[in-house]
C-alpha cells in the first residue's frame, strides 16, 4: 500500500505526497510555458520519467526525508533522469566527458524547463543560465545558439 498510517495515526508516507505535489506543480508550470511557445507535445510529456520507480522514490526520500542517507539513490535517479530526458544538457555529454551539439528542439525544451523553474523559484531562464553557465558544459555552437535564444550573448 502506497500510503500507510504510522503508529501515531499520521500518514507515514507524507513525503511521497509532498514530492508528488512538487512534480505536478512543475509539470503544470512547464505546461503553461510550453503551450505559450507552441511546444504542445512537450507540454504533456515533460519529465514523465519522474513518475518511474527508477526516480520517484529516490527523489522523494532525498528531498523530503534525509539528503545524506539517500544521496546515492538520488544520484542514481538523477543520472537515470538526464539519460532519459534530452532537455537536460547532461544528456549531451559523451563518454569522454565532452559536450556534443544539442539539436534545436531540445535547447528549446531546456529553456522551457528553466522558465518553468523560474515560475516556482523566481527568476528567468536567462538569469538561471547566467548564474550557472560556468558549470553547464555545452558544445560551442550549442552555447551560441542557446545564448542567442536567451538574449544572453557575450
């Protein structure tokens, strides 16, 4: 049973509900941004893997229970997530650790994701990029394309 009562009569799995609500809010924010930009299919399919057993439990435990205890499981879930979701720049790193070019549609989806996160936490996709660009590994043409789309040219 997904939800079980603890000995105190409270929901022992409330962290799962909290994480589910977080995912649903993010998907709603992505939906709103994606629809505005004409990415209708992405509006519906974004981050579906977060509902999988490979990701859901580890993310929920890490974010809503104990980060130290569930760190390894979270790292495995995160790896699964970006390997299976092409809108993450980490998906486009080759086996030698070098970035490869990202097709335009996935750059657009990455921007949509960042804009949706901005709806939750404040900020914009451009601000997120500028604050993190030194950590984001991108092939040269991809970086130029992304910066043009964000209006963040050097």
